[in-house]
């Protein structure tokens, strides 16, 4: 089966200036990332803040340009940003933002904002849009009487449902979710995640789910890619990565996931903070914090290689342990 979207060796570099007269310093926010998503598949992207997750999601949609590498959607190269071809493609790929209040226009009613993609892409005549809006509101669990309300009149969970309904309006093939539930209460998170999973399965939508919350990712993702300082260090099916993580960084992340009724036994505590992206360590970027680091880790950058059972890892010392870190 052909991937719905495929990224190859993506690189995104920002120029950071320190002080008014400081010399610009290049920061590789995304550094040689390759990723593919099959139709109807959900892939989770996890990692600490600053690992490049959000930038990668925007590059997949063509919102941020890549200095190197390429993106192919439905086996065709991604058109240049802001061209007519790129705008036409927007109906097939949508983005769910982290902050629903910032993503919505406070001057427009909920119904008008859900119908906005239908107008932009000329999908449904305006006289038939109320039926489609009502259908979308029912699908995401919003009441009909909320259609004429404004964003500030809704709760955080309801606003996020509006954002999801708007993303679904154009019947997209791909949705990129950038921390879609991090600002919500835990009970509301579960409701929204379950709703998104049901809608994704019902409509056959592929999803890239970006989050730092591994519990949420485990509940919704088919595959998981772990990012560290702009690179993918491990990728595997969701069950495998939570049952037997291989990369030392992945082990530390998974060991921190709480298990109901159990203490966090064997938790791996990482020392120090993530390195400055503008001053990357030589060799493996994780080696200053890695308990298994060797001399080769300090001098040679590890490649992402196949380690069997449908998983890849970028590590010179893949432990290969089979003891589950988290149930």
C-alpha cells in the first residue's frame, strides 16, 4: 500500500540572534527526519519540549518550508506554499491546534466557523451548509443550541470539539493534531481522545498525533516515533514501544508512565537538561544524559536502522532487553 504522506530527510533550520547585535546562530529544529503515514493510520510523535515535534507537523502540511528533504502527499510532491495547488490541497489535510481559544475567531459564532472551510474550498453551497454543520456538531458531541454561541461562551473541551469539527468539515484524508488535549482537564482529555479515535476509525482518516503525554499517545496511536533534539531516535508499533522500548531515551520516557495500582518501579531518571539545539553535542546528541554512553557515542552520530520486528532505532548500544518497563 502506498503511504498517504511520506517525508524524506526533512531539515528545518532557524536563525537565532542573541542580543541586539549578536551574530545569528543556526538551530536545526528538524534534522534529517524521514516518516511515512499510511491511509487510516495514526502515528504518535513524542518527546520533550523543544524536540521539534510541532515543527515537523507543520512541515508535513507544507506550512513550514524545508531547507532540505521533501514531502510527498498521495505519491505527489508537496506544492510550494501559498500556490494555487497548495491551497487546493488544504481541504485534504487539516491541523488541530493546541489552544482552541486562540485558534477560533471570537467575533464569529460556532456554526459560522465550522462552515468556514466549506466556503473557502467551495465544497457545499451556502444554503445547504447548516445541515452539514449540524451533522458535524452531532459527530463531535455538541448540542444544536450551541451553534449560535461564541467561543468565550463554551468550555475548553467544547471549544476543542469545535476545532475538531471544523477540521473534519472538508472530509480530509490527513489530520495533524498538535498537542490537542494538553490544555484540558484529565477527564475531558479522555472524552476528546476517545471521540477523535472513533471519528478517525469511522471516516478512515490518517492522523499524526503530537504530544508529550505518553498515556494519551498509547491510547490512540498505531505507531510511535520518539524525537530527541530534532531527530527520530526510535520508531515502532505502539504496543512494542511501550512493552519493550529499546533506545535509552525511550526507556526513560516509558518508565515515567504511571501504571494504575503500581509504584513507578525501575524508573529511569535522566540527569541534566536537554542540550542547547544551537550547540549540539558531538556524536549522539543524547550521550551527555545517557547511562549507557560509550566512546563511540561521543564521536559518531548513530543512524536510524532496522532492529527487527518492524522497529527502528538510532543507538550504538541497543540493549535489546525483553523485560517490560511499563505494563
